[in-house]
């Protein structure tokens, strides 16, 4: 809706078509590479992100997340070319950055996500975007935890929006602890948390 308003201010009348996504992605893995096999064989919970790892990604927040959940793996899938600073997250032993994943393998990577992350900073770029990855996560039965950016709304049991990372009540640890704890050693969903 903010984009429609912005276009209206420029004299254009636009039609809003709500975002959507492909239905659950196939998990065909006959020729999985070593990195994907390691991902699929990991027995703990995986906190994942899919998308370009550009300037809108909150690196400090992800670093705190890696420290707060050392037994979880954090998988950040996507290009780093526009934001090489994000590569500093590799200093954490529980962070994996496989780069760009071919679309036909994305379903296999998503099949092991326990939580889908949208760790965006509040900035001009995120003010007018609608994070499509929320729809991708939800279509693949992955609960979502997002920072408080415009155009993403909480949905009880499915999408949690953190209001303030500096606040104990709304910080990543407080927001994710119940979800990670609920996964338990047996995990939930299709193959998550083995």
C-alpha cells in the first residue's frame, strides 16, 4: 500500500496485486553437493534466511543471534556481492553461507529450516518493500521471525515481528527461545530439527 500511495503522489494510479509465491518447492536431491548434504544431515535446529544479503541485512543482529543460539545453525543463502561486510558473519562457527543456491535445490535447503528469518534493518529501502521471502517460508511450512519493518504483519503462530532488538522482551533471544524450545530434540514439521 505505501508503494501505491507513492505512485499516486507522482500522478499514477496503480492496481495492488497481493504478493504470492510458488507452492512448496520440490526437495529433489539426487545429486546433492557436499555442502547441501552437510545441511541435510545437521541434527539441530536451523535458523535460515534466503535472499540477497545486501545492505538491508542487520549484520550486528545476526551476529548476536549466532552468539545467543550456539547450538543452532544459522544458514544465510544468497549473494553477498553487494554487501561484502556480511561475510564477517563467517567468524561464527555456527554460521553457514552457501551463496546463491539454484532454484531446483532451494526446496531441499528450506526443508531443514526450523525458522525463516527476515533480519532487515529499518531504512529507506525497507520502507517500501514487501518481503516476498515471508510467503516462501510460509508456503514451505516454516514459521517466520522478522524485524519490525513496514509491510510485514504478525500472524499468531506463523509470523513473529520483533519490535526492538535492544529490548529484552522483544529481542531475538526472547522472540526465538520459545520457538527453538518448542522444536525440542525431536523437531517438528517435515524433517526439521531431526
